[in-house]
C-alpha cells in the first residue's frame, strides 16, 4: 500500500482547500464574523465563499451589561474593574458575532456620558466595523435582554447598557436621521404636515418608502418636541396611522458627529425608520391604569394575537421614569411578561423623561376577536 509522505499530504489538503468550494464553505461556515473577514484575505476562492456565507447570516446579536449590585472594593478599584468588565463584554459579543454589523442601537445609562466617565459609546464604536452606524441614547434606566436569551430585564438603579446590533437582512431597510430642531424646523412649524419633498429632504427617507416602524428620541422634553411632532404627524397622516411608533425624551443622543449640531445641548430629534417587504410591526401603549401584572399580560396578548413570527424578531420598550418599580411596587414586571409571551424575541429600551408612541395592531379588530374566542 502506498502512503503519502507528510509533504504530499499537506499539498493534497492545500489543493482541496484552495480548489473545492463546497469543502471551503463547510470549513468557513463555522467561523465567527471577525475570523471570516481574516479568512477572506487568504485567496480569491475563500473571499468569494466568505461573501456568500455573510449574505446567509441575518440573525441580530445583542449586548446587555450592568454593574454588580454588591462590591466591597474601594471606589476607584471598583470603577476600573467595572470598566474592564464592560469592555470585555463588548469584545466578547463582537468577536463571536456570526453576522456582520450594519446598525447598532445603544441604550445606555446617562452615567456613561458624565465627565471623566468611561464612554461606552466611544468604545463600542471603536470595536464595530467602520461601515456600521452607531445610534443611541443616555437615560436614567435601561431595558435589555441577557445575551443567552434567558430573560429580559429592566434596570433603573445600576449603571448599564443594552445594544441591538443588526446585520443586513433581505427585505429590511433602515434609515436614520437627526433633526436639529431650531435650525431646520423653527417654532412656527411645530404642527406642520410636511409635503413629500420636504419630508424626504429633512429625514433622508425616499418619498416612495412605506415606513413600518418609526423610533423617535428627543434630548429635551419641551423644545425637542418640535422635530418629533413634525415627523410624527407627517408619517401618521401619510400612512393613515398604519405604522408602529415608539420612543421617548432622553438625556443624551448618540449619532454620527456630522449629523449633530456643534452644541449637542441644543434640541435634537433622532429617528430610525424601518421599511421593507419583509417587515411586520406593531405597537401598543400601556396606559396609566395598567397597574398590575395581569393588566400587562392582557395588553401584551394583544400583540401576540398579531401572529408575528419570532424568527429574526426584536422589540422595544420605552417607559417613563414614573413607571417600573415605582408604578408596580415591584421590579421587572413589563419585561418579564413580554419575555414570557415572546421568549425568542429580544427586548431593548429605556426609561426616559416621557414617552413617544402610538398603538397600532395591524390585525383587524374582527380577526382579533375571532382569535380570542
């Protein structure tokens, strides 16, 4: 029996891995996105196969991190330890992500934006690919889902952040914009309905796009309402109310520098519009009279009746600081109920100085009643 010597064996393996696409695809398909990028530089075949694999990976990834509740170390050591822990969490998620990031939505505690504080936004931006857009907010509280998907949580006391990272998904288009309220709109236009050309110019969203979901965030509760009201009223009018809308008033806004005013304390409205044939969206407002877990369950079941698939799904929760444990007399009511009804849908959001939103359940009332029966 003839046996190949070690050199011949290496040549044979090399030939297979450089000339056999199915084998190369099987090998590269096990790599996370960062390693796949490196492998694409080996040769033309590996580059082509890597591109095909990237297109197939459309699952969102996410982060959720909060400080430890109990720590006996001194303040300076604890701060360094927490910063390292936050960095490690970001590095771990990004380095093992299977899909290529295109849009990252960050919801962070406002502590990250204070002087001399660790900037989670800056560090996250440094780890993401240059072509990935980072948008975010800073508020008093956050909502997020553990990376293992075991639970959704709200955190009003401790410093932390949650982040949804979206890849390119076929049939899903995202548009983002920042309106510098005082410069681009003016007080006289606060109740104005924009014409298609005006709306496209202000937001960058093409006139022919049907918006399925719209997120709006203002960095001031009073003056910042101008931009939000103009966009909100225009979209509702244009689409006859058939759009899911959510958002809130926040302390800080994270967006590309070229979109912001030179004075970031000026009123800004940031928006994210989600469009596309493969997008389904719904929204529901929990009114003040919803004060028990049973009340929340009834409301969330309305969303459940829409019958959306949880594959590649995600959800947002925007609550006023007056809700949460202050409202229900216990913590984590709304996120835990949502996770119970939608165990495979990660939840993200914030506690702000007020909410923006509408109730939109695309399933007709008569069909919802039939499903209830």
